[in-house]
C-alpha cells in the first residue's frame, strides 16, 4: 500500500472555520512535505517538516509530526474560499532521494 | 508561474500518434522528474534524472520515452499510447542534496483517443 495516506479523503467546511487534514506513513522518513493543488494545475509546495521537528508554522498553516505514530497533520486556520484545493502529503525516505505522495484530501471551503 | 514550464498545457492524441511533452526550468535545480496523476490515485513517479543521468525508471512502459539533454530541459516522448494513459503529466524539479520541496510545472493534460 502507499506510503502517505491522507485522511479524510474530502472535507467541506464554512469560511472562517479551521481545516485539519491528517497523513499517515509506514517507513522511516527524512522529512515530510505538504503540497496544495488547485484543480488541473501543478502542486505547490507549502511546508516541509524534518524528522527531528515536531511542529512548524507558516502563516495560517500549522504542521505537526509524530514520528512515533508515523503521522502528520496540517491545520489551516481561519479558512478562506481560496483555500479550496487538494492537499497532499509527501515523504522523503531516509536516503533522501525517493519521495512518495499520498492520494490527497480534497478541501472545499464554502463562502 | 512556478519557474517550471510545461508545454503543451493540453494534448489530444490518437493511439497511433507520436508526440512529445516538454519541461523547462531555470531554477538551478539538478534533478528533474516526470509524474503521472490519474483521477483519485496518488502521484506516480515515472522517471528521475539527476545531472542529466536517469537514476530511476519506475517500471514505465516503453511507449513512454524520456530524454534529458541538459539539467534544464526534460522531454517525454509518447508513441502508441493507450486510452488508460490519459492523465495529467507533471514535471518537477529540485536541488538534490538539500532537503527541500519540489517545484512543479502546471502539467500537461493528455487525452488519448
């Protein structure tokens, strides 16, 4: 089965609410990355968290990493309609050369 | 624009056609990648090039043929494709040796008829 698995597969919230997406993985990692993809476009790198970090912030984004549970979460605070997109986690193996992407969470923010 | 440019954006081709996808970056990245994205499936890594050398071919059928003439350009040559090859093909680049994210192009939406 795939390395990164996002949960939930789809999420619908009202503008202003917080959105939380989770990612689980199976093997040891060097780092974990989150990406955003608008419909039919390429992925945009949002944030990278290294295996020795537990939490990272970037604007309205907060990422946590729990290596003991092999899981990560992405929190988007005060969501906006423009946050509507698919969000993917990706893990780099400890060799640092192989990245595996999950199937993504589709987020829909209603105005 | 992300700095990774893919052309064409859309492509419709018959199963007997030969076409090529192009990817270009001038970010100083030394690694370039082709990914395939099908509906409701994770991104599938197809090919990896480091410093123009192919370092990974992820069991991709021979009807897909990559070419990397230099660290800034990457091609994917297509011939005798099948309808199930219809997908979004994404090019990405990054600098190896640094734990950083990928920069993706906007993709080529390929439809095989």
